[in-house]
C-alpha cells in the first residue's frame, strides 16, 4: 500500500513541555487511521502539525510525498480538514458556506449534491445555528470534502453527540473510506476506534504507547478473553467460585454484587472456566473478547475519561 | 476566490442586521441630538416677557427680541410664575417691563431713569449673556438716539470665510469621523476575535485561501457600510437640520474612507492583542471613547489646556477631522495642510506594521 502520510520523530515543544514527544507513524492509502488518547495526550497537536496549522519543533512530516514545511500550499489543496468544535459563519446558509469554501480551492462541486451526501439537502437554506449537534458535525465533515480531498482529517468528529448521531456519523465516515479516501481521525471513544479504524495508535503524554491493526492490538491485551456471568443472589458455591477466581482476574461489575467479569489470558483457561462457571448455575453467561478499552487500561493503568 | 468571499462578506454584514442597525443608530442619534440643539431651528431656550407697559419703546423692544429668534418667548406668565419656572428650568429667564417703562413726559426737561428687570438663573451662563447682550445692544442704540449722539467707537465683523457655517456644521463633520472610527475599530476587532474564538480563522487557514485576500475582502466589504453611514449622516444633517456642506461629496466620502481604513487597521491591531471578544470590545471602547472627546468631534481641541492640546492633536482622529472639515465645510483640497495628511499616513503605516507583525489567523 502506498504511504500517504509519513511522520518521523515528530516533536512539538511548548516551553519545556513536549506536547508531542518524538512520535513516528505511517498511514497507508485508503485506510482509516485512529489516534486514540485522553484529552491533552497530544492527538490534536499532532493532527494540526500534519495539517500545516502548527509548526513542529523537530522531526519531519510528509504528505503524499510532499514535505509539509516546503509544500504547505500544494498539500492544502489535497487534504480536507475538520477541526475540533469549529464553528462556521453565522450569517451564511449551508449551501453558501459550501460554495464559498469551494471557491477557495478554485473548483466548485455542486453544493446541494454535496449536502445531499450527508443528508443535509433539506437544510441547504438553513443557518449553522439552526442545526442539531449531529447535523453540525455532519456539516463540518462535508465542508471538509468540498475539494474532493485525498486525505480527510477528522478531529474528534463524534465528541458530545448522542449514541444515535454518533452511529450516523460512523456510517458517513465509512462512506468516505469506501470512496477510496484516506481518513485520519482522533477520538477518545474506544468503541469508535474499534468500529471504524483499520489501525490505531494509542497516545499518552505525547508518546505513542502502541500502534497496530486494531484487532491485533486488542489481542495484545494482557487478558484477551472474558466471561461475563450473573450468579443467583441467594447462595454462591464458595468452593467452585474459589476455583474460578484462580483461573484469571475477577472483576465485580460496578456495585452489582452478583455480576462478575472474569478476564482470562489463554483459550485453555477460558475452556476450564466455562465448565466451572456453568456449575454455579448462572442466570446469564456471556463469552467475549477484550476491548480496546481493556488494552488502554493495561497500557496506561487508567480508564479513559472525556 | 476574492469575488465569492467579498460578496459573502457583504451578504453576512447585511444579514447581521442588528449590528448594522447599531452601526447606524449611534451616529444618527448624535446627528439628531446635536441638530435639535444647534440646527437651524435651535434657540437658546424659552424666556418669559412680562410686559406691563404699553409704550412704543417697550413694544419695539419686544418685537426686536422676537425677530432676533434667539429665544422662544412666552408672554402670558406672571412674575412669580416665571420665577418658579426658572427655578424648575422650564424657562431660561424672564424680562419684566414695568408699567411706566418707555413713557416719555410731554416736556422732556429731564427724563427719569427707565429700568426693566432681567430675571436670571445664575446657573445658565449662556442664556444670561444672550439676554443681557441683546438688551445692552438694543438700549445703547436707543440711548444714543435719544441723546442725539453718534457712536465714536464701533466695530465691524469680518468673516474669515464667506461661507455661512455654524456649530452644527462643525459637529456634523465630527460625527462623520466618529462614525467611521467607531464602526471600523469596534467592527473589525470584535469580528476578528469572534472568528478566532469560533475557529473560523483557523478553518480558513486549512484552505489554500491566501490570508491577504481574506483581509482585503473584510476591509472592502466594511467600507461599503461606511459609505452608507456617511450618506445617512450627511442626509440627516443637510435635509433635516439644514447643515451646510460646501465640499464635494465624493471627496468627503473618500477622506472618510481613508479614515475608515486607518481605523480598521487599528481594529486588526487590537484583535492581534486580544485573546477574547470581550477583551477586544473593552480595548476598543477604551480607545474610541476618549478619542471621541479629545480629538475634537464636539469641541475644538484648542479649548483644552495648551499642553493637552499639543498632544491630542496627534491622535489619529484629530488630523482626520481637520482634513474632513477643510474638505466638507470649506470645500478645500484635502492636501491644503500636508501636516495633517502626514499624521494620518503615519498612523496608517504604524497600524499596518503592527497588524502585519502581530495579527495571525491561527495561534501560530
């Protein structure tokens, strides 16, 4: 696969703090690449350096083979950028904003057709302030597509949206991918990265802690397998339960006395545990895989917070 | 690229009608207020005349006072009533003419002293001097007529210009400068910081649009508003309050627009130093309000203590107003005093330098 983004030893210093601390990664054509991490991990700063909005302190960035420091203007014509919580003009209608941004690139797509691709055709004559949160985000994504870019940058595209609107946006992003565009996005939603990204880099304090195909990352987790089960409230067979605990790490689901999650290292342990848990006569039993979130907790020792 | 942006900017400006209304209201309100005080129908206030005499002289005096148009006059009040009304500031003053005033004895060997009474409010210096001044002038010619003497010491007035100019004309030109200053400084500095807060500026830098096109488009679209402002102010001044504008209207607009450009650059400089919209608003107000009073919009700078005047005459609005008045009121060329032109250009260069140096669309 052709590499469309090559980042080498990228450093960004603010005073004595390294907001981005010597990271390297490549993004291949046509993939969805995710930068995952908490607020302040350096995701947005990394993205904005790649987009040419900030100057790096060290390292190099190449986009489509062009050096970001030397060919900024040429690169700008080939990328589309959606900024984190960026507003648009208050007193222009959606179709007017789209055609205005089109004009910045010299060539114009049909604004109405473009709005139609994100289900905003009916809102073509509305102002941004009259849109819902989800519609705003969809508009801000479509505004980054006006120049038919090869690479699309999405900075926390779903932050603050309700679950339905978020799912809506996931479809939109997979549509963009299906058109052969490369997407690089930041998020702090694990399930979003799992659902959308072909590859994920987990960032923490300006460094990349892990980077791989999403499913391979999850398999790297300390305990790739889980059994979630609910026992009868009245009595628990202490003897069997004691044997279960020895097989892996048991976790009591938040405040629910009888709901457990058992984290297991191997398939062998999984099989043994399944037999034992059955003997507890559970009301419910569910076998699962570790999630990106589990990996994140393994790597950083904490849960991700918004 | 530029054309689309420019039309979009103009469209936005007009759609943001609330802000347009206020950009127009402020100078228009000033034009009206000063017009009501000092326009063609303005008087020094109302006085009461209590005329108990039926003599020719008292009659002539009252007629002359009415014809002068200095005051509005009421004649149906009693002395006590008038005094009450003066205390309540309903009247500027009153003139009481006693019954025997102006009655000439048949055989005028000795004419007794004739006195009328001017009742004044010590707080109203302007009204008082107008009443006493008029009466003095009327009586001295009367006295000389009676005593059959010709005045020896007299004076004549010579105007430096043959143009009929009043205080309202002076203020109206000041309001023109005030309007372009306020709308340009506040307009640009607030709009730019708002755009920065909303990340619109940042979003624009992700596109290939050159920064200079963005700025030129902002500046030019605002100049259109300025032209409309200037026309509105001049229309009110000339058609409602009969202000005198002797200069070429296009030249007046052109000079005002040069001022608008200077103040827009100042707006960019303010936006460069303000992190938030509120900060920009505060800084813009802190600059425009003192300038409004110190740069000679309403009062000539010369009324200030000499050392203050020698400083404030270099404020950007001051030379602009001098040029504007020379052009609008006297029909002179804007280049009649090159010193003013030099100060304005100096400010433009300085503000341009600060804006280029400090104003950025993004954080870096």
